C-alpha cells in the first residue's frame, strides 16, 4: 500500500511496497534489447538476493546502479520498472520497498545543503542507512540497492562512479526502436479507441513515420501521439477520427506549432450552438452564478462621491 503523499518527508516522491498491481507498466514501456533488461535485472537480483554472502568478498558489490543518458531516454521509468520486476522475482521471499527520492524537490530553504539534507531524509525514511557511508552500507546492509539517474554523467564524482556495480548508458533510440515505440504508443491509444487498431498494425506507415523522428528521444516520440491528436479540432473532440496525415503533419512540425495560416474564428464562431441556459455569469471574483441568479455588485465610497 502506498504511503500517503502528504506524510512523506521533503525530497521523497513516493514509497511503495512491491510487487503491486498496476506497477508493471513502467518496465514494459521501455523498449530496449532483451539482453539489456536481463543484465539490469540480474545485477539487481544479485545484490538483493545474495548481497549478504557477496559482502564477504574483497571486491564486494556496493549495491549501486547508475543509469546515465540524455533526457527522455527512459532512465527514471526503467528504474521504477526494475523495482517492480525485481520484487516480482523475490515475492515469495517477502515484500520489497521502493523509495523514490528527488533531491531537487527539497524546499528552497534547504538548498545548498544537499549532503546534510539527504542524510536527514534518510534518517526519516530508513534510519539504519542515514549514519552510514556507501562503503559501510555495502558491508552492513548488503540487501539495499540504490538506482540513480543522471543526464550528465561527466559531472558525477569519479569516486562515486567507481563504486557503481553497473553504469548503464542510455542512448537516443534508432529508427527501428522508434518504430517499436510508435507501435506501442498507437496500440495503447487503440485500446481506448478500437477504431484505431488498423493503424497500430500498419508497420509500413509506422516505419515511414519513424524515419521522420530520427534524433528524437523516446519520451518525445511517445508524445507525438498527443501532438497528432491535437492537429485538428475534430480529432481532439473524437480521437477515433485520427488519420496518418495527422501523424505526419505533427512529425513535420516536430510536435510543435507552425505560425502560419488564416484568420482564426471567434469563440462563438467556433461553438455557436451552446444553449444560453448553459452560460454562466462570472463576477470576476471567483463567484460563478447561474444564468438566472442576480449578481451582487459592490459600490465603493469613491464611486458614490463621484456621482453625488
């Protein structure tokens, strides 16, 4: 059961007891070669399942995995997914707790004291870890696994990286991977609007679209679906009317907006058929009145004087 968000200390985004329903999506959403996922999972299970015995080795594991790469390449999603799939593997041995920490979420008055605040954070969440350094954690708490992500591995301390059991570098997806991401994203859309199922199965058009997305990160590729849905008002109102032309137009605009075109219609020209009884009176002070409710107005003293 997830701990209530308002009960979490600063910097802790979430706490989950795994495995749990509805947590499989993250692992499944990241499209990388099978061997990559297996290597990551094997590294995690090695520490979580055999860390105590391995801590007897002179070259003991530190229980640290670093995921590095450009923004939008799936590092955080992969980290969350890893926690769930590792918990599934170990479910018969007990529950696994996932604590997601974001140091950037500390209140402004705590900034500039990162190390002290991380220690304070750990003291509130995992007291037995707070007083230990990473080398001591490896020896005294060998079944704890840290997975950290970074967009700029060049800025990470070399001594810290040397202690990582695995540094996995994420790259921008190639054309084949982009096509698989698009196929997955369109397939998810087709679950909600079954009329789109033929699009999800059209690999030729997906490959053609993927070629236009070369150099994009995975997050941006997935958001192309949203951009395509927003190319035309009629599609945004009824996504089942989505067409390949919407996808290609969105890709041509790189998911953005092209500042060109004719004169935009007024709001009432766009939606002229809204019944008058659905319109509300708004006094500008956050008070919304029904169409038949009189609006109370305040007359200031200055107004009275000017009229006297």
